[in-house]
C-alpha cells in the first residue's frame, strides 16, 4: 500500500469525523478505525486480505463522507459490521489483540477459579473469590501491558 493512499484515507476519516454529529462519531469509533487503517497498511505487503480490506474500507469511508449528515442507523450498522470483520481478521490472522482483551478473558476465569478453590481449599467462597478476582485482574492487566509493549494491541 502506498503511503499516499494511507494518508489520504486517514485524512478522509478525519474529515468525516468533523462533518458528522459527535454522537455518530462516537458510534463509528473513529479512533479505532484509524488504528485499523494503519494496521491494514502495515500487513498489506504480505497479506492479500489486508490489502483487499483496506480498499474496501477506503470505498466505504468515501460513501459515508458523501452522505455526511444524512447517515442512517443502517449505515452505521453496515460500517460497524465491516470494522468488526476487519478486527476479527487482524486478531485471528495477525495475532493482534483488542485493548483490554486479556483483562476481559482473565477476569471471569479468575472469578470462577476463586469460587472453585474457595470451596475446595478454604471451604469458604468469601475467601477464595477475592483471591481469584485479584489474580485474574493482575494476570489480565500484566498480559495486556505486555501485548501493548510488544506492539500487538490493535
Ligand atoms: Zn491480513
């Protein structure tokens, strides 16, 4: 992907943001969209799918830009679906994680382990539960921090 088309797309996204309702901009999650564009670009040289998705997204943003303030719920839904598809490709194929991913995975595991071990070892859920939650939070946060440090956070 040429740098020029990346910059143009980022400019278009920024332009879209300034031209639409703040509420809609929040729904469209403009910041995530920009990160996705950068990621697609960095993988596009070696991944055909990323290149394809980049072009697709480029076209889609152009459509949204044309409609600007007459965006409908359907447009937003359609866009969110597209972004979700891209996110799932980036996480599955390129091993990226969404921000807070490990936290959201470890926290419930810690909670259920806390219940189980609380019952088995201490015979007291009240004792096991905070331990499990604390552990889940600590491990999740550590893994999230590591992913971020390794540049794997989307
Ligand atoms: Zn890819």
